[in-house]
């Protein structure tokens, strides 16, 4: 009888540990996919705007169109901006998805950012804002001839990622309860 209890307990524990491992792998994959899309979008912004960015700064033309593709972020996009890096700390917005902000001084969207990762020179930060908006910021320097001339920002709401992780948690918890009940039924 004790041996049977031990076998059931070890089976249950093994299934729970395997479930935890699968849950961890799936959540990390979801996060990495989300972050990789942001990294790709910021790199695309910086790459597409590099030659024109130099002209904007040289010619003083601060009203360029911001033609970029943000792929998966069309629904949860807060804004995309290209910022002048003049070295003084008073950096102006050169391009923005909302044209009324062009030429304004740039204020970082995250007041108390938490560093998530840096992938291919793209800094990923996240924060819960004052207005209960969960934001994720992707930013990268735009360089010309080895000199930083600006910065590309992509700021998105994190609710798609949060929903995906919440769904995975619910599935894992449901699976754990079902497995526990099944083993209890078999045992009793």
C-alpha cells in the first residue's frame, strides 16, 4: 500500500515538474517572439530612415513622413518616433506617428523603466505607467559614420503578451488540476 502511494506521488510529482518545464518553455518562447518582433521593427525603422535622417539633420527639415511597417504591433502600437541625438540632452522629435509631436522635445515614455533585455543593440524596457498602461519600449541608436545621430523608439502596449501569458497560465493550472483529480480517482 505504501509502495502504491509512493508510485502515485512520484507520478504526480513527475507530471507536475514536466508541466512546469513545458510552461516555462512556452512562456519564454512567447516573450522572445514578442520581443523579436519589436527588435525587428526598430531595426527596420533605423535602417530605413538612416540616409534620410542624415539629410533631415543637415538640412534642418524636421517634418519628415514616418513610413515604417510595424507588423504585429498595428493594434497595440502607442507610438513610433525618431529622435535627434544632439548630445545636449535636449533631443527633439524628428519623426513621430502623431505629427503634432514633431519638433517637440522628447520625453521618454517610461518614467521608471525596468530593463528587460538588449538584443542586437536594441534596448527593451517595460513599465506600468501612471495611467495603468502596461508599456514595452524598444529603442536603438541610429548611427552614421560611427557617430550616433539619433534614436529610434517603438512603444507598444503589452496586453497581447500579457493575454498570451495569462492564457498559458490558465491552461497550465487547468492541466494540473485535471491530472491531480485523475490520479486521485485512479488511486482511490
